[in-house]
C-alpha cells in the first residue's frame, strides 16, 4: 500500500484496481504507438499503399504471364470469376497484415 505525506500525518492511498492498471498500460501503449507512427509516418503510408498494389500486380499480371493464373483456363468467364474473388482477398490480406 502506497502512502502520501501531508504536513500533519501520513495518509494511506488505496491501491489501484486491475481495471485502472490495465487502462493505464493501454494508454501508455497507444501513446507510444502514436509517437512511433508520427516519427515514421512516410514509411507507414508507403507500406500501406504498396502492399495491395504488389499483390494485385503478382496475381493479375505475373501469374497469368507465366501460366499460373487462377481461372485462366475458363476464358473471360474464368478471369472474371477470379477477379471477383481477388479483390476481397486482397482487401482482407491487407487488413490482416496491417493489423500485425
């Protein structure tokens, strides 16, 4: 139990609850992350923008060029079906990796 001193007596201070400790720790982590983000903002934006573009480039240009494209055997219909699966997949992968 921590104590604080006054001019006349020592007054005991009640201990922090687990909730207060957790909230304080979360606040410190968020402040630290925001400070790091502010210092490296350009790198963060570049990584955030480049990853989806690289995924789309690989799946829509490189793989079909080397004959590994998914849905390429079905002609235009297969390519269209693959594109409808690719966009939500790229968005999901980008969100997941940004969270990591």
